[in-house]
């Protein structure tokens, strides 16, 4: 039995609930924080000590007492929704993050691992993209960079140990298909299982670096114990990318589906291509293991059981 206490914000969300599952199975004592505005209560493992509270609320601070490591994953993270409401975006992603950092440092938390985003590279044309290429464009990306700057401040002025993780396109079971514009893999699988035409915005030539949530959680676990991850930001991607049309072809082949595509006008403000330089993460002992097709199978199994007929 592991006696260390871990706190996860956004524990009802896609990545947070998967992480909570893993840590509970390994015997950690897990405290969960989520206001359930995006996440689902049904996704929170029963072993989690769950608190429905907003990360901006000072009432979260007592929950950090006795916590060893914090994973701060709560955020407003749909780029289109963030563009429509920059005030709420800043409130959640900046004010909320600062409140988490403040609670952690006041409570003597040993380590904070917090979510940044590959969106910070939106304006960069360098591929693969290293961590030094910060070029945020959207309000979402700007909010994540602002949080990064506050992290530097808490490290400088309070000695808080932090690791910032720049996730690329994370996929896997529980990926949030309920967004106004769902992630492409979830959207393709759900529509093909229902015999409906999948939608591609634009030509389908945009390329993305996809990384499975299990690989992400391997790095999360590494952050708990490895001092090599302290005080740094890390790209978490696969180091390989696929076009949107290629993803459709993989999903259609796995489902033996021949439903034709529907093409709609391109979405504004999206990068043409993303590709992570993951050498920094590899240097501390991590590498992605999940193949694309094996990862898609985990999603298909989950969606068949939990989503397709709902």
C-alpha cells in the first residue's frame, strides 16, 4: 500500500480520470477536485476522495494539506470556446491555476505537475517543435503561457517544485466527445459506429501528433519520483504525425466501414501541422509505447460500451 497522497484537479475529465484510475490501482491515496462543468462524475473512481469545487475557489486550499504531489489538469480547453469567451478562459486557466499554485505552496506540497499545451506553438513553423519555440496565438494558448509564467514566479519566489507538460493531441478512452467540436478520433469512431458520415473540416490534410493517454500517464508517474523532471517543461507527443484523412482511414479500416466523408469549411486559427520534439522527455527516461492502431482499439472498445448507443 502506497501511503502518499496525490491531488488531481480535473479528476472527472479525460486525462484526470484515467490518471486517477491508475494511481488508485497502485495504492495511492487520491484526492479529486472538479466542478463537473466539463467532466463527468461517473468517470471518477470510487476510491477517490472527491470534492466538487471550482479551482478558483479559496475553499480548495485545505484539501492540499498532507498532499505529496498535485496534478493540475483542470482547464477550459476547447480552443473554439476559449476564443468566444476570453474572460472566462483567463479566469479558469490563469486565475484558477494561480489559486492551485498558492494552495500548494501554502500547504507545503512537495511537487506540482501542471498541464500546459502544445497550442503554445501555434505560431511556430519549426518541425519537430522543441520546447523553446513558444509562439501562442489563440486566447487558449495565451492563457496557458500566462500560467507558465506564473509557474516560473512560484518557483523563483517560493521554491515550488513544478513540471509543466505540453500535451499534443491526447487520445484514448473517455476523450471528451461532448465538446462543441469533438476531437477528431472520437468524432470519427462515434459516427462510423452509428453508420453516419464523419465530418472533416477543410481538406483533411492537416497533420497532428497524437499521443495515447496511457503514455501520458507513464510520464505523470515518472514526475512523482524523478527529480530530473523538476523545474522544466516537457513536450508529450509521439514524435510522429498523421493527417486527419489518415486517421479516418485507420478508424474506417478497424471498423470495416465504408461510410463516405462529409467535408465542411475549414476551422479558423488551427495550425496546419503539429509534431513534437520529444527528446527532452526521452532524456529523463520516458518514451511512448502505444501504436496508433492499438490506441484506436482502446477507444473503439470504450465507445462501443459507453457512448455509441447513447
